[in-house]
C-alpha cells in the first residue's frame, strides 16, 4: 500500500513545482503591446504532473528496494534478455538476416520520403557508434563531436567546389581529415582530466563553427555552400528517387562496415585497453598501456567516423552551412549513446533509431524533442545509468566448481 | 585615449558580469567537484524572471525604484529556487556515481531548462526595459562610460564584498570552507553537508540572477539562449582564475572581459567568442590549475 506520508510529500513537491514554474509558465508578457497574459491552466498542469510523477518515482523506488531485498536472498544474477539472444548464435544469425533483409527491402516497401528519413536515422547510428568508441568505450566525454562531422561535410563541399573532386575520392579524405583534426586536438588536451576534456572539446566545437560562420572567404560564411553533387555510380544517370535509394544503400553498407569494425575492436587488445583506461588510468599505466597513444587512437577513430558521415551528410542534403553543426547536434549524438547504453553496440543502434525516428513520426511532439533529450539525459543517469541495453563484458565462467577445489 | 578608456570600461563591465556567474561555478566546483553545466541556464532564468516581473509591474504603473527592487528580489528568489531544485533533482542522487554521470546529467539539465523557457515563453529576442536611468552627474563622461556600466561595477563590487563577508565570517561560510577542504571530515565534525551544498547552489544562483538582470538591462534584450554562451564564458573565467578559488574567479573574469573588449576593439568583432574559447583551450593546455588555483595531485 502507498503510505499516507508519501502522499503528503508528493503534495508538497507539487506545490513547490507550482511555485517554481510560476513566473515562466504562468505569466507571459507582450512588452510591445503592453499586455499580460495569465496562463493559470499551465500551473494546474505542472502541479498535477509533478504530483503524479513524484508518486510514480516513489512507487518505482519502493519496488526496486523490494526486488533488491529478494535478490540478496537468492544470488542468481540473470543476464538481460537481449544479451542472451545476442549470445546464442542460433537466435542471432536469423535475427541479423531478418534485419538485413528488412533494411535492404526498405526503399521498395516505403516511399522516398520514408527512405530519406531512414537515411538520416542510419547516419546517426554511425555517428552514435563513432562517439560510442570515444565516450562509451574509452570514457572520454567529447562534447565537440560535431566539429569532426563538420570537417567531413565541409571537406567534401570545398574540395568539390574548388577542385571538382567526386564523392568517392573525398570519402576517405574527409574521414582522414577529421581523424587528423582529432589527433591535432587530442594531442594537447588528452592529458586533461575528464571534465576539463569535456569543456575543451565543447570549446573546440564552437570554435570550428564560429570560424566557418565568420571566415567567409574560406567557407562562404553563414549562407553555406550549396549545389553539392550527389554520389555517382560509374557515371550512370539517375533519377532523384534512384539517387536517394543509392545513398540509402551506401549508408546501409556504411552501417554494416561500422558495426563490423567496432565489434571487432571491442574485444581486441586495443578495445580492452580502452575499457581498462576508462576504469582506472593509473592501474592501466602500471600494466604497461601507453595512456596517451591509446586515448589518441580512440579520439581519432571516433573523429574518422564523424568525418565519413559528414561527407554523407553533405552529399545527401547537397548543402552545408554552419547552422547544421551547433552544440545541440553534439548533444543529440551524446543522448543517443547515453540512452542506448554506453559501450553497447546494439544499444546505440536502438538509441539512434528511437531518438531520430520518434520525433519524425510524432510531428506534434517534435517541438518537445530537445526538452525530451535533456530530460532523457538526466533521467537515464539517475535511474538507469547503463542505458536501455547495457553492455555485458565478455567474461569467462567456470562451470564446474568442484574440479577446482580438488 | 578615449577609445582605450571606453574599451577598458566595457571590458570591466563584461568582466563583472562574468564574475557574478563565475562565482557560482567556482563555489560549486570547490565543494562537490562538479562543473555545474546548468548554471548558465540559472542565470538566463534570472534574467527572464526579472524581465517578466519588471514588465508586469511597469504595465501596472509601479514607480521605477519599486520595479528595480521587486524585480531584483524576484529574480534572486526564483533563480535560487531553480538552483536548489536542480541540485536536488539532478545532482544529489548521483553524488557517489562515477565522475562522468553528474556531468552528463548537468548537460541534460541545461538543455532541458533552455527548452523549457523556449516552450513556455518564446524563441524571439525580447526587449528588456531599461531599468537603470541615465544619471545627470555622469553627463560629462557619458560618451565613454555609461550610467549602467557604473551601476554594474558598483553592484558587482558590493555583491562580492557581501560574499566575502559571508564566507569569511558567518557560520555557514565556515561550514562551506570546511566542506570544500574535506567533505568526509566535515561530516565527522557535525556539519550537515547536504545543507551546505544546497546553500552553495542558492548563493551561486542568486549571484547569477543579479548578473542576469544587470546585463539584460544593460544590453536591452534577452532570449532563451543567452545562458549557454554566458555560462561557457563564465566557466572559462573560473578556470582561468583557478577553479575552486573565489578571488581567482573574479580575477579570471576581469582578465577575460578585458581580453574580449580589447580584442574586439582593436582586432575584429567577428571573432569575439573565438577569442574566449581559444583562451580557454590555451589555459587548460598550459596551466590547467589556473592563475590562482592549486595544482591537484592525485594519490593512489
């Protein structure tokens, strides 16, 4: 049963929030016409909303406490459902095949508009996986990830404008340039502690955007660069729809390639070094891992992927401008990684699909999208820091205990 | 020469505003070691609250002095309430979590508050009423130093003196210093650390609100996005002076304000923000402990 004391507490909380949101939610002034609009209905919403929410959270906490109590008596830690499926090859392979078939058939099943949205979502999957290397695996909080994305996009736009280079030539160049920027930035700043690193990368991201905005001779300023050509397919002429489908398949290929590489990396020597570095730097150095080099590789690899996606972004929209590379973009990518589960590949894919597709299909909610992103970041950290699909480390279990004791 | 003095005063004015915000960063960092990313948003909410209250009062025909006082008090009260709530909701449950978790939570809170104001109010720039009158005695120098510059400098100086007094001579100030030095030890000698942390957030938020009101009235317009840039710059100032150190925050803010003023005055105004960010990157690379900060040694 729900105790009366908690009910009283929830009531107080709702009163507090009604007071807190009073000036901003209730009063709206028009300074030019000199009118005050009192929106008392908002106050009612806030009060009821916070009351219900505080009760729900309390119930959730009570249930969790009870579950923990039960767990401590019976110490069988169950693996999450998704992890079990991923571990079993007889489930995993048909599942992968199914997802792949769906992905390949997607453009013929749905309209071009849907395909276009899907391209965006898949690009964010790759961005999420790239940032996942840096934030999730290596534990370096990078708030300026969008800068590398911008480097990729602008390298295609500029190289194409000045030298007429095509998509396929620029794709590796864009990635490598972004990686180079990653190394250039990473070299001095990776010595810094976690939270300083976050701020410096944030500052760096803003510097790149401001330079692109103000250095008109180089980047055409805030008006951006338009008429970027779409990718060619052995010089074939394509209809608009054909081009969209073509880009779609290219992005699918990029996603598969990224998943493959990231997955292979995770259990490699380097991947384990990243995890170790995330957990304890000093212990890690004592084990003979070169701290700077390992971090630098993580940083530049993450940047490399952002650069690749940047080239894709430029060719998909055929237009780049500094406005596309604001801090909010970095925050969205970070939300994807955090929501999905830091370090978990499947989680990041789900996170990207949820966060990018949901506002597209719930148009009426798209206004509240950034509000939700902020809320998700806070709520995830408090209630489920491991994300929706947490990463389970590869571990070796000893099955037969009696053989050891003998 | 006039131009130089004009830039000097505009730099000092900017520096004072950064200082009022930077104090909040540095106090919170000194006590719980967290970069309170949402602090810039608290400042923005302070500016918005004072804007709303001042406009409502002026529509109902209150005298100017009453408007200034009530708007200032309202801004400080509500900003403190927001600061207190943010700490309780987003940071307190994470006090023993890994270092990255509260930081991500803070970034989330900052995005949340920005969009909350955007949705509840508007995304347009709003004209802020001129609260500070032009003084007659400033007439001869008005082309160099405005009356609002003077008011900002004086208010900042008074606020900082009051803060110094609070921290040096009151009981809660003593408790704050003790908590900053060693939290566990502070608990052992009977300090209610939760209350000290709440007090820190409240004081920092009130200072930021005063800064928000002053700068909004100085510039004459506000928008939901002002907190982001001001927050980062104030953070830069706090780091420049040595984060965790209160005189450092003031010194760093003045250095940053003057750098910006002279750089925009003599070099180019397009890159005002780039100078600030570059300064931040350079300090963190070459002297992460800042001008007045102590280098952190890590023991195993």
